[in-house]
């Protein structure tokens, strides 16, 4: 029976995906351990460390569906080593081949390599969906390259941008997340096969050759030295997810913020039948966004616990990777769900250019104060112009009247500009700067992801 939100038949859709649940299923955990044992046996069989025929049998039977997984769970009540797996595996191996399983290895070799294999599967999904979110942001940047929108700083109107510019900033940040994920591969996806304290004392003759061939089979990098207690690789994986959760969190929160009724420039996807409230039929709540923001908040909260578990004792401390067994899969589940939902939001985002246009004029011209000031500065100097325009803006703000009305009766401005020139300076469409150019730069940088 499911007992967590991730596995729940009721809440599971909110906190995980079937794809990620499959990756971290009990069967998948067992299979990765068996894959590790099989690769070890195959390498040792080829090198003559164990009989080739025994290695062949071990590889033939290294299938999770043949194993009594419930028995392994029972075994873990008395042992958190790999012994419960070995006992279950040995029972199905003919011709005494079970005596050659796990030759020269220690439990942590198998469990560490196993979780790295699981993480690699999860990583491929996370990287794939991050790239899809990047593509969706690039599509928005391209489509809305020239669509004016109020730029906001400190939550209030600043000067105009374009929505394409905003989406391009999202895309560039996601692009850096892709780069970070790809850069961590060589450091994170490293196998472990080093024996009791990492010295390979149990395999003095062909230990290094076994290690090299074993990880060649598994497609992992060979460690320079054992990492039984050096958990920076796991911490990097967790913090990499946390950084991605920060970027995705900012993007989704921006959409969430711009869905305010008073703003409504963006809205998460809507379809008839999507109900926002049990009592207020009009509600179109940003429920998916809220779901994503909660997931990403929890992903970020996991990273400190994995960094904390880097502090471990001597040459072996199971407390560190027991933390990882629970927390890293949970981070992957939550991130997998957040990415899937973010992709859905970004690919089906409702954009309201008419509302963006309306909001450009919400402050009756105040947004264009910099433009007026910079034009006036050419004649009076910047500081003097700032003072003059500041006084005009504060009067317009307090009286809630158009900035033009105040400017037209400000002597310094009236002397410097015609009414037509003031109208031009107060038009947000004439002050987009290089926003479209920056869109083009981002689209060019990530051209491979533009669909």
C-alpha cells in the first residue's frame, strides 16, 4: 500500500511521474545492484580471477524478476549490507555459481555503484526535460520578440521591455542549467569498486584491471581513488538539482505573479472542466503553478541534507549514504514532476498582449520618466534633468494625473520640447532599447534547441 505522496494513488500525480517511479522502483534498485555484481563477475571471468563459466551463469541469472524482492526486504531488518541481495541471488544460481558472486567486493561498492546507475537514469530524464523547457522558452522569445510589456523592478513599473526579452532571459538561464548538468557527468557518474577500506586489498593482483573493465561494462568512469566517505559527487548531484529548482522556481513564480487579476499578462494553461474552487465558480486559479512551486521548494530543501552528509567518519560511514538513499530519489521524483509540469505550462502558456499593452499605460506616462530625463539631460545635464523630471513625476503620481499634463506646464521642459516631442518620449513603444536584439542573441546562442 502506498504511504508517501509520491507513491499515492490519490496524490501521486502531484508529486511524481510514472517514468521516475519506474526508475526508482524496488525492481530497478535490485536490477542495478545485480547489474553491478554481473559486471564485476564478467570482468573477473575475462581476467581469470573467477572461473569463466561461473561468471557466465552469474550474468545469465542477474535479472530482478528472478529474485525474491520481499525476501531482500526481510533481510534488511537485520542487515543494511548487500548480504540480503546476495542471499536471494545465491538461491537462484545453479552449479554453485553463487560462491563466486561479489568476489573481493564490499557492500558499499555495490550499493554506491547501484545508486549512481539509478541517478544516471533519472539524470537523463531531467536533462531531457530541462532541454524541452529551454526550447519552450526560446519559442516564446521568438514569437514575442517585439511585443511590448512593462518592465518591473522592485515589483513596480520601471521602463518597457518586450515579453520576448523576458522569455529570452528565462531561456539563457535554463541554458546555463543544461550546461551545468552536462558538466557534472564526469564527476558524478563514477563507479565504486575498492573493497573494505578502498585499498583493493582483497584483489591485489588484478584489482585495477577488474575495476577498469567493470566500469567499462557499466558505462561509468573509473575512480582515481575510493570515494566511500568522499561524498562530494552525491552532493554535487543534489545541489545541481537545487540550482535547477531555483531557476525553474523563478520562471514559474514570474508567471504566477503575472497571473494576478490586476495584471493578467500571462496565465497557466486552461481547459473547460478545470475547476479552481468548490464554492466560487469563476475562479481560474494557478493551481499547476502552485504545485510546481511547492515541488521545487522541496527539491531545494533536500540539497543541504546531502551536503551535510558529506561529513563522515574515517574510511566508512553508512550514515552518509543512507541519507542519500532516501533524499536523492525523492529529489529526483519531485524534480521530475516539476519539469513535466513546467514543460506543460511553458508550451501551452496563455499570453495576453492586449493586457500587456493596457498595463504599459497604467501609470499615465510615469514609466517613461527615464526617457524624458535622458532627452532633457542633453540640454540641461543629467542631475538637473533628474531633479526636474522627479518633481514632475511626484506631482503626477500624487495627483493621479498624466505625466504629460505636468510636463507641459514645467518651464524647463516646455522650453526644450514641442508637444509632439513629448508625446514621442512618452510612448513606450519608442523605448524598447535593445530588447529585440538581445532576444536574437539568445536565439542564436541556443539555435540547436529552437524548434
